[in-house]
């Protein structure tokens, strides 16, 4: 460990001197490795490594996700402007909004099946794609997906997002867990979100899944509790219609609904819901992204889990 911190200190001193990014891998207690670009660092990862990302923008525009084509013996480009995380690792960034923020830009970070059980924290993702990933843990990350790339490829199981900001996503997950997240669901298609849990989250916009031509965009047997659903900023009585079998057999408990209320249907259960609250009397300043509750809000100190 002492050797690691010495290497880390030297690496970042060099970084400051030459204005270059340094990516550090800690492998066990005796080995540390330093790289000058993200692709080399990711390609060198082994299971149980720790990867420390530098502050600043990590530009993916010059990288390609390639894999061997057994028929031709050549490397095929699977996705341009991308890096692929395929080992069980822990990845640490400097946060997504601070002056030391770590930001992946101009490309996609793909986290695939080989990276199941990984931990990623303190990172801004311009675009993120999960490929058949299970049991991964994302904390204090921001997932922008500015070009609308779906969050998932294949079926992902039991992944967790904790204190994350999520925008413009499409989920094809089962048993996904959101805790203390800000979810901008006006830009979100919720797909097959079954047996999942959302708690202590703020959801801006509709929670009703978008149903395309295939008709299978839905979620069922999910649990929603201690959340704030912002249905409308201008009215207080809008009804949220969960028709088309889009939402069914779900439990909604102790949620606060701004601008409206859920329609009781599809065998959903609603317990101790706080409905028809006004936007103006709920957040301190939602227009400026201050989502603390006002002292007089009906939701103040109303959480059931402390």
C-alpha cells in the first residue's frame, strides 16, 4: 500500500508538470501500474484490480471497441468511439460535478458481462451502455447519454444505482435497484423493469413506460417507496394513467406526488401516498435544481426509513 501511494504521488506530480493524464491500476498490495491513456489502462485490467481515474475530460473519440473475428482472423470494429470494461474491478473517479470531476466525453463506456460485480463511483458518463451486466454497483455517477443510446444491451440483472443522476435512458433490466437517485424520466423509457426497487428517489416526469410497436415495454412487481414523483409543475390534480398493462402488480408506498395522483388500477397497491401536492410548495427551488423540501412541505420528515 505504501508503494501504491508513492507511485500515485509521483504519477500525479508528473501529471501536473506536463499536463498529461495518468491512469493508475492498483493490483493487490505490491503492484501498481501507470498509463497515459484510458484504453491502455482498461485493456490491462485484471479481475479485482482497482483503477483510479484522473480529473478532467477523458476523450473517447479516438478509441475503438474491437474483437477477433474467428472466421477471418482479423479484428472487427464493434463500436467506434468506445472503451469496454470487461473485468470485475473497482473504478474510482473524482466526482461528476466538482472541480476535480472525471468526465468521459465524445464516446461510450461499455460495461459488459465480464465486469459483473464491479464498483464504479464518482464518474460522469457522456454515454454508458451495460451489456448483459449483473450485480454491478454505481454510486455518485451522472449518466447523461446525450445521444440517446440505450443504457442496456441484453438482459441485465440486479444492478444498483446509488446517489446517481440519470438522464435520457432506456432500461431493459430485471431486479434493478435505485436509491437516492435523481431520475429525469421525461427522457426515459422504462423497459421490463420487473422485480425492481426505487426508494428515496426524485423522478421528474412520467413513470409510465413507453410502449412501442412490440408492446412489451412494461414493469411489474416493482416496489416504489419514499420517492417524490413530479407529475406536473403547473397543476395539482393530474391523474397518472397506468393503463395498457404497462404498470401492474406494483407496490407504491409513502410516495409524494407533485401535481397529481396515480390512477388505481392493474392490481397495483397504494399505501399512505401523499398526493396532489403543488410544485411551488414542495421544493426549495426546483427551477435551480435545489430539491430540498420546504419546511412546510407535506413530505418533510415523512419518510418511513429515517
